[in-house]
């Protein structure tokens, strides 16, 4: 295995790093003002990204992107992850990145014209609505939202939450039960639902750790009251919702994990800077304390080890597909999330009270990234699935 980036990738990474430092990080000071207030500046930066030929790094060239491999996009994702605004600036932010992939792979030409094209152009945003407050999201086949075919339309009734970025999104990909009598994994389908459809109710942005957020930086609660969309809005085949969801998650994990490593590196930089500049007494620096030195050393080793595991996973997916890499995919999800949260916590601690203020980006990471151990499958679910497969290899029966 050779993870050394090619000369062209190295040049791209250097370009992206410089761009992020010069044009994106300065916008962070505006984060407390909220997404809508920041939007004009973000749009301006997005236009510059396009001019620089770096828009949609993960999207195939035929759809107007850079066509990077998963491995190369992973490396770029780390650079972008150093700031909460990096992925948005380059058009590869969640949840749109996953939705783009679904529409590219499974969308009809009509769906691609109506939903994919404006999404690729950054003219609209989208959301993905699967989790329901009434049911355990870690058991994804258990949901109540129903879609019933009535003539030439799907009529949807149900309740979702944690629909990230639904505030201001033009449409949501909604997971709904269409075939209640089918086998558990064939009951649900994905349906494209414009948010201005009568019966689509954006109830609220859910307050999270003291902040409800807005726009792309929020998680919404949504209700569907007899929400009627054309039958042609079915995405992929009927009853294939879970299969599509799986396809969406494989590469998505690499994107998330590399973004988390970017957060690690930014926090690590801040921790080291603080260690060499903060004096505990005249001439006596924080970095001279053994505990701080241990945090720095542990963090360095943990970040580097996590990166190698993620790159190996991307390499395996690029070569043999997501199914062959599923144990690795499970491992990187919980392992990298854990590393990130430990590093962010240490960086915050080293900053003392200043670490809790909005004057440093660490507090933003601390508030907004705790969910990493929960979304896309909680730690415990991945660990349990991985351990069961390992034990099956030792002859244990699967339960
Ligand atoms: C920041 C954030 C963004 C999100 N964005 C979206 C989105 O855009 N669209 C969307 O549809 N959903 C989204 N979600 C929802 C997310 O997918 C669910 O929260 C997740 O699937 C877990 O479901 P749950 O919250 O219902 O927890 P539950 O399923 O109720 O689980 C609660 C806890 O029980 C434990 N647990 C669960 N199963 C097991 C097990 N098998 N073994 C041991 N312990 C277990 C775990 O500790 C888990 O944290 C988001 C969540 C967060 C936090």
C-alpha cells in the first residue's frame, strides 16, 4: 500500500490549504451571527472556488466536478475539515454530497434535470429525512412514515427529525414505508419531496446544546400531512430504500472521517500554539507541563494512526468496493470519531476558559461534533456488528 499522494494531488492539496487559510477561515468570525448572515460572504467564496476550478471535488467530471478518486477526495476533505465552512465552500458538504451521489447513480434523466443539476450548480440545497423521533434510528428498518400510491402521486404522512439542513433546502429525500408487507429491508423507498409541497411542514430547528442554528447549519423536525408528490419522484426502485441508503453511507464515511481528521489537525495546531505561548508564571510555559506534553504526544500518535486506517479503507473501497471494506468502514467510524472528540477536548482544556468561548473555533467543534459518535450509526452498533463478524470467523453463530 502506498498512500503517498501523486505530485498533482500534492499540488492540489497545497492550493486548497492556501485557499482555505486565505478565503474561508476568515469567515469563521461570523459563525456566531448565523448561517443566513454569513451566506452572502459564503456565496462569494464559492464563486472564487469555481473560478479556481476546485468546485465539487468528489463529483465526476461529466457532472462538472473534479472527478477525484475517493482516496484523493479524502485527503482534500481533511484540508477542508480544518474549518467548519470548508466543505460548504467547495460544494461537498453533507447532506448534499450524499444526495448528489444518490441522484447521479439512481436518478432518472427528469430527476437529474430538476433536482441534481441545480444542486450541482450550488443554486439549491437538499436534506435527507430518515430518522424519526418515535423510533430508534439505530434500527433503521423500524419507521412509521408511510407513502401510499394514489393514482399518479405518492401521498406521504409521517414525522422525521434531525433532518440536517432542511431549513432553506429546496427538497428532501424522504425514506418512507411503501410496501409494509414486504421483507424488513424491502419495505421502504426513497422519494424526492420539494419542501414547498403542500403538507410539508418544517416544524422547527431543533435546539442543540443551546443553539438551534439556521439554514445549512441546523437540524430540523419535519411533519408530512398528506404530502402529495408525483409518482415519478420515486428515487431508484420501489422497496430499495435501504439498499440505496447503504450505497450512500460507504463513501460518505470516508468523507466524514477525513473531515474529522481536519478538525483534529486544526485543534492540535491550536493546542500546540497555546502550549508554547501561554505562561503559567513569567517565563514558565504551559507546554513545559508533563500532562500537556502527554496530551500533545498522544494526540499526534492517535491522529496519525487514525489517518492511516481511514486511507487504507478508502484504498480498499477504491479497489474492491464498499462491501469488501465493510469491517474497515465500521472501524473508522467509531475509532476516528473517538480520536477527534478526545483531541478537541484536550485542545479545549489547554485553552482553559478561553477554550469555551466563541473567540476560538474549538468551542464550535466541541458543540457541533459530539454527534459524530451518534449519526450514521452509533458507536455501539458499529462495534457490535464488527465484533459479531470477527467472532463468526472464529465459528460463533450470528445472532
Ligand atoms: C448531528 C446529527 C445529524 C443527523 N443528521 C441526520 C439526517 O440528516 N437525516 C437523518 O435521517 N438522521 C440524521 N441524524 C439522526 C441519526 O442518524 C440518529 O440519531 C442515529 O441513527 C441514532 O438513532 P437515535 O438517535 O434514534 O438513537 P437510538 O437508536 O435510540 O439509540 C440510542 C443509543 O442507544 C445505544 N444503542 C443503540 N443501538 C444499540 C445496539 N445495537 N447495541 C448497543 N447499544 C445500542 C447507542 O448508545 C445509541 O446512541 C442525525 C443525528 C445527529 C446527532
